[in-house]
């Protein structure tokens, strides 16, 4: 089975569900002679909902996802003429790997009912970050924002490093850097070693009060990792002004990020390593020490820029599904393709 | 005003309110020729309630504290004959420093009404840890359990270092050590540098499952610092078996604890440094590197064992109040003695 024999235009839906909302992209299925997509193709259009999909103890609320997704997708189809057929859907979601049972159980039927689509991929957001950055090429991707995760594959299995959250890891990510900066601010206040007067001054201005008030401002919040990560630009600013503590924090972050990349790179002579996510917006202050660390820890790494973002990565996955050309490992945890939808079956033992 | 001219026996109440409940001690006021208590005196008796005092946005719930304290104190007085007069009360409480407004506003009148007592001290638990360990002597105390705080004084002002909680500091405390141990377990799982197979094996046994399940077990909890600290004995066990990563974690913890002690030691030729709190139950695995670090960072430090615990520290404070002999700084934050109760007035500006 390759392209549908249906004469209507074929489309795929890529979906990116995260803490800041739901983004949906509609893209045409490419012609059959481009059967193995390795890069994100052209998107027809994108819809964005700023309302994050609710999550509960069973993971993402599948009903709430469909409530938003169906009208958004139908509106996108309407914009391109309305007579198209959706041939595959790929949904990348934060927390899919550990919290996605409800999604896996309910979504295939719901999508079949809404769009007649029978090809579905559910992916951890790290996987859509991967496919957005590298398509289906082997290599490694580091995705860093508030958190930090590295994912690599040679095509047969995923290697994952970190992404364990702000208390167990995410070493070198935004919350990690922000926390290190606030630690240095409080060390300066206390007169402990490792303090930075510059970081303390920035913390007092940024959080609008003496650093002694930070515990009362941070701990009652439910979005503590985001609060910590919000301090990253101030750490970068101090590093840009040559504050040695801030420079040291970014160098330590680079070390941790390189450690994660080195752990997931497929064991081949060369390895593309793509850096993606908002954290790398810091620029050379982080990228220069990171490339230095990579050259030490992983000399065969070739740092490349990401082709696209996670939404484009979801389109890559959906396109590969539509063309029967999915070339990435379906392990049931990071990437799940329900058997009945026509993809490679997900082994039961890894569910 | 020294001792009351009342012929009834004089008593003081020491109170220790924390996460594990409320403890109350009744102790006789010593004779007037021992006017400056520097050590915890004899306690008549102790009552314990396992029900922690409720806390809300305004801090400790003063009504809930009194509901438990009044019957406990009356029962203790009954045991010693029932005709005694309570001359002073000192309450040490977790979070007093930042969250005690309700306590400060309502407690003086409530205690005057219940016991006729007009001398009251409200102390952060770090202060009762200090007075329990060193009485009113100058020096420094490190209190380490789940968290870690250092407090020092030469008698005129408090110096505090750390105690900023598990995301902003508490460096070297129980949650810090446990987190470092779990980080090493996950590094081993991922194949990242810094991993420890021994810590991973202990984590899998202790938390009853693969380390990949740790995020799902930790993040939904509200007592995350305690969960992290619960892993400390396993880190100590691995260190005792010479796992180099576990040994390194305890050495790094010792470094941080010494940094905090060095920051608060009064600037004199010699300085007693007392180590108190459950974390030091680890023993030499932590104490040996800590004493080494202290000898480097603070050569004039003289490590001493704590005289007593925070409940005994509250008795020291209450006794000093009863004898008009309080010799510690009342800064309104760490140690608050309301003006109308006859103690040294708390400066308004530091409230």
C-alpha cells in the first residue's frame, strides 16, 4: 500500500501538544517518487490554540484534545478547498512517553470517526523534536528549553538520555541554569563561596525584591521549573558581561548537555548532532562551550542546525506514515503506531 | 525584674513545632544565681503530639497551635502538682522566619489568656537548633536534615547561610544528597558520565521498580524533598561500600556544609561549630570529609557536639526570658520577642 487510489487530494495532519497550547499543521502528501521523507515538507497552513490540552492522572485528556483538534483540522481543510482526504495523523505530546495510556486507548477510534483516518502515530515530544530537526536521518538531537533531553537513533532503536525533570535531571536545561543562577545569588547574599553579586543584583531586579523573598515567591507556585527557567536570560546577560560565576554556569550546562548527546549518538564514525529548542536562543554564550565540549566528549559529532521545529517533525512522521515509509523505531513508548492503523506494529512487551 | 516574687514554683514551657508534630517541654526556672543559662537545664517532662500544626498562607495556624498546646501544657503542669506558674514560653517553629505573621499577631494575647504568661519568644527552628546545640554561647550551628541551614552569632546579630529550600539551596542537606544519588542512578541508566551502577541498583530496590519510573513516583508527591532525602541511607550505604560516585556525593555535600558554616562563624580567633540534625546520623562517612573541609575553609573552627536538641533549645530560650537574661539577638525575623511581653523590643524595621 502506497498512496491512496482515492482521486481526492491527500493531506496529513501534524499535531504538537504542549504546555503553551496545541498547534496543528496540514500538509499535502508529497508525490510517490519522494517516498522516504527526511525533511519537513511544505505545510499548507497551521492553526494554533493557546489553550493547553488538559492532563490528568491518565495522561493527556483525549476528549479535550479531540474537542480542539477536530474544529481546527476542519477549518484548515476548509481553507484548502474542503474536499481533501486526511491520510495520516501524527501527534507529538509532552509526557506521551510515560502518561499516554488514555491517548493510546481512545484516540485511534476517535480519529477514524472524525476524519476517516486510519494511520496514526503518537510520539513523545522528544521524537517530534528529533524528526523536526533531522527528519528520519540517523543521528542525535538535543532538545532544550525548560528541560533537556537527548534522543538518538541509528534507525533500529531509540537511545534516550536525561529528560527526567527538574529534580532528577534535565541537567543543563533552562530550569537547571536558572536554579544555578539563583543559587549563586543567594550564595552572594549569605557570604558563601560561589556567590555572584551580579547575579544577585539581576535576581533582585527580575524578581522585584530582596533575594531572601525568593523562597516565598517560588515554592507556592505550581510551575516552579518555568519560574526557574525564566531567570536564564539574566544568567546569559551576566555571562555576556563576563561575570565569572555566570560564565561557569553556562560552561557547566554545556558539559551536561554534551554528556547527554554523547550517550545517545549512534555508534558510527560520524554523527549529526542537532541542537533544538528555545534554550539555544542564548546563542554563542552557550553554543561555543557546548561545541568545545562536544569536540572533547564526542569528536565524531558534527553539530548541525535543526531543519525544523517539533510541529514540522509531526508532519514528517505523518507524511512517512501516509507513504508507508516510516523508518524510525516504534518502541511503543517514545513512538507508538497502533497496529490497526497500518503502521509497523508496536511490540506488546514494550508497552 | 528578675524572678517573680510569686511564691508558687516557677516553670517555663519550651515548644518545638515541625513537620512531624508538636513537642512541649516543661522545665523549672533555675535559681536566681544561675542567671545566664548557656545550656539546656533539666526538663520536668515532655509531651508529644504527632499531629503537625496546620500551616496556611499566613503561616502557622495560631488557633490550631493553641488547641494542641493548652491541654498538653496543662497536663504537664498537672503532673508536677498543678499549682505552678508558667513564667515564659518559647516556641520554635519551622518557617517562623518567613511565614509567622499570624503567630506574631495572635499568640501573645492567647498565651496571656491561657496561662497568664506575658513573656514569649518566637524562634525560627534554626534558632532553637542553635540554642539547643550551643545554649547562648557565641559560635555557629549547622542544622541538617532534609534541608540544611547554618546560623552563627557573636551575640549581637545573627548570620544565616542557606536554608533556602530544595530548589534554591539547602546545599549538602538530605534532599540534596538524595537527589544527587538519584541523578547518578539515572546517569547510569542513560549511559551518561557520572553514573553509578551501585546507586542505580539501590534506587531500583528502594523505589521498587526501574529508575525510569522515578519521575512518575516523585513529581506527583507534595513532599518531594522528603522523598529525595529518603534515599540518603542508600547513598551512605554505597559510600560505605566504596562506590566512588557515592563517596564523591558525600564529599561534595561536606564541601557545601563547610561553606555555610564558614559564612556564619563569628569573626573571632576561635569558633565553636556544632553539627546537629538527623543528617549527621550518617556518621564518619559525612563527618570525616566535613571536618577535613572545615579545617581547610575555617581553620579556627572547633567542631563540637551539640548539647541538646531544638526542644531543649526552646527551653533554653524560655529560661533566659524568665530570668531576664536573654543574650541572643532579637532581630524580629529569626528570633522575635514581642515588646509587651517584657523582652528586648523587636525593632520594627526588621519585621
